[in-house]
C-alpha cells in the first residue's frame, strides 16, 4: 500500500533539486517505463494501476487512479510511473563521434537530441553545466526510452574540448556547407543554444564550422537545434 508520504515524495521528484538530492528520477508512461526497465538504471519502485503491464516483484506497487494522478506530473497520466536511480558516474568513451551541447535549454530539444543520438548510434553526449537536466520529465518523454542507451555527461565543455584529440566541428549559420564536407571516422559535433548559438568561448575551440544551406526564400533565421542535429548526424553517418 502506498502512503501519503510516498505520494508526496514521488511528486517532489518532478523538481530538479529533489532529484539531485535523492539521486532519483521519475519516468511516466508504459513505453518509457518498460524501456528503462531494460536498461542499467536501478529501480527504486514501480507504481501502476495495472499489474499486468510489468513483471511482478516486490518493487511493483498497485495504486489507484487517484493516487497515480497525485504522483504524476502529467495532465493525463498513463497507467504507470517508474522511479529510477541515477546512473553511476562513468568515463567518457572516445571510440566514435561525440555530440557536445553548449547550453541547450529546452527539455524537448534535449530529449529529441538524445533520441537522435541513439538512432544514429552515437552513445556519448556531453552537456554543458547549463544545459537542461536530462532527467527533466519533459526531456524523458521526448527521449522515448533512448536515455537508457546513452552515456550523458554534464561537465565543463571548454575543458573537455581543450583536452580532446578529436577534430571539433560546430554548427554555424556561416560555416562551410555540410554537403561539401568530408567527415573523418571520429570527431566532435558541437551544437549551440537555441537563441544564441555556440558561445564565443566554445567557438574559439572549434576547428571547422559547418552549416546547413537554406534553399527557401523565407525569412527563417535558423533551424531548431534538434532538427539541425538530425541533418548533421545524417550527413556524418552517410559520409
């Protein structure tokens, strides 16, 4: 039986300060919870209105629709909530391409980029300390479960870039067209903030600026950062 204190505790995990304090995060929805159950994330507890959705164990708790609503951060909760432990700290593995995010702030963008990295087989994602939390509920929803297959690091990206031996590419409006670039087998792709792009400090460390050419005649200033990441990763893998 789930008591009021547990409901409040899980509800509080919707906030970053409580997630960091307890090293726990909340995932909602059948697909997302099932995906994370197949990952290396440790399980704190599963709370569901239908025990048939997951394998039964002492960590699975049957709850009412009312309690689910109280725990949830969604307007329309989807039958199940999973509470998982933060992963243990790992080292960045430089065996392929690495994506670096320079202060991406929108949870949906980050979640989509995580999903894109998973799709294109890039499992190392390095985020600046001001990039949105990857355990943000909106980010988790956008990942569609890809979070469990990614190594995500929050660090000083300037320090990381200064110490990497890989060639560093960055997305800019005025760079060399991506369709003319010959990419190496391994490298770093830097994507910037939604409003301001790549910061000046990070830009100084980028060896090659690349751009996605505009073919239309609209006044669109730039592409969404997640959309741009998709195009650039496709070109990197294609070449």
